[in-house]
C-alpha cells in the first residue's frame, strides 16, 4: 500500500526589474547595490555595457547573463543592452534561441523544485520597425515551445510604446490593450497575447505612460508592486518593478517530485512472495516478520 507524503508547499521567488539608463559609469554603485539586496533575480534594461566591462566589476553574488549592444542589434554604439542576474545558488543557465541576433534580448531558465521558470528580458528602442516586435514574439514562442505544461514564462522589458493604453477588464480580470493603432502596437498585441501570455504591469511612469511591460504565462501567480528602495537612481520614464512569483516545492527541497512511502506492515506476504524467486521471497517474508506491529495489530 502507498501512503502519499504531504502536498507541496507554497514558496515565492522575487524578481526585480529596472531600466537603469546605463551602468558604465555606475559599476561601483551597482556592485554595492547587488551586495546589499537579496532578490532572487534582477533584470536590467538599457545597461549600455560593452565587453570591456567584466561581470566581476558588477557583482560577486549573482551569475550574469548579458546581451550588450552590438552591430547586429543596432547601428547605434551608445545605449541599449539587457542583463539578467540570478543568485548563484539557483540552478540557472542561458537559453539559446534561433534567429534572434537582431534583438537586444536574453533568456534564462531557472530550475525550481517542481517546475522550470523561463525569464526573458528585452529592450526595443523607440521607433523600431514592426518586424522587431514580430521577431521578439517569435523568440517568445520558441521559449514556450521549450516549456512543459507545469513550467512558467516571464517576459519583461522596455517596449517603448508610450501611447498604448492597458485597461483592466473586470470580466477577464486582466489588462487588455484598448487603442492599438500603430503598426508596432498592433504587431505586439497580435503576436504576444495569442501565445497565452497576460500583461500584468499597471504602474505608469511619472507621465502616466507604460513603457515597461510584463508578460506572464497563464499559470503564473504574480504580485507586482513598486520596490520600497530602488537599487539604482530612478529615471522618471521608468518605474522600477518588484515581482513576487509563487511556486510550489516539496517539503524536502532535495526532492523533485512528491514521494510515495511503502507501508510493509500492511502488505500481504504470501501475495508478494508468489511473484518473486525463492531467495527474494524468503527475504521479503523475513522483512515482514521483522517489521514492528502497531498496537492495534498486537491486540
């Protein structure tokens, strides 16, 4: 007879996001900020980094996944770039996607006890070609194709669509775009939402605009709010965001799936023995004989 162990318990993963408007002159400040904070994952857009700046100059506590601006992603030398920092204790690795060379984007996978979390960060510069949004959506589709039903997907970044308005729909309890009209807006809406993703950021910047968007798969339970203390100086066009994602884990963190426990005391010795060779049958009978009996069985 099988006795199921306790069900998985709820845990939370924290993801901090900020458009930092350049890190090249803030390496010391960034290093100290990442030493003080305790977020599981940190996502930065507009890092403005180059290969001349090494990961060790930015942090010792996080593993970095960077996509610095390069000639394939932009003809402009200054600006752009994205970065995902994950705690070194987390099981994480980069996800390689096809046909994404033109994007300032990086994707990682985090291995949690009972599922995988895919995190994608993107920066799309202002007045980009609609094809850039379509290419990004195709990349997200690749991520979804890699995921299992129990896995979760988080896509966050600066999409630079300030005129697109997201309205909370009471019937679906979700944010929906209500005025997509430009080619860029229409391409984003028509290519991202059909993927089963929901946009959850409803915190506008100082000008009442939403440049930074957060898309999550339907199975993600996420709370989003402004962090109590930003890691770096805040740009008025971009609010920093703090996301708390719920996931489940076995009570024993070393267990990937819920365990089953065999109760030998309630087993039928003769029935088991008929299916085993003589030597194994004898061992099973001895195991049953040595198993301690409950008080009810002793009476």
